[in-house]
C-alpha cells in the first residue's frame, strides 16, 4: 500500500462472522484474504454493484461476499458471505 493513502476499516455483520467460523480452513483462508483485501481497495477489479441496492459483491470461487461501502467514513461493511446459489436472497 502506498504511503498517504487511506486504509478502509472492514466490519463484518453477525451472519458472515458466524458462517466463517464454521467453514473448512482452506475456504476460510481464501474468503478471509478477499475480505482483508477490501480494506486496501473496496472496489477491486471484478467487483460488481448490485442493481437496486447500495451494495457490491466480489467472487471467491463459488462464494460471494456482499458488502456496503461508506466512502465518507472509509468503512466497508460485509453484510453477507454465501455460496453462489444462496447469495442475495435476503437482500
């Protein structure tokens, strides 16, 4: 990370936090790396803005990380981590 650039604070809501504790170690490591990377760049290449919502998503294999960005406060709020088929249902 270049000096002087702001670092974003990444916050997990309860659902993703609970889910991550139950996942196999290899999957947890990949998802954790992607979530931590959002603190460096909340709009990485390949991220998509969800239509009809003020949310974004990134893909990690067959899993999706859904999150909100608060630009004025430099916060990334992870609202959901789910397999592809179950992502976005409760949004």
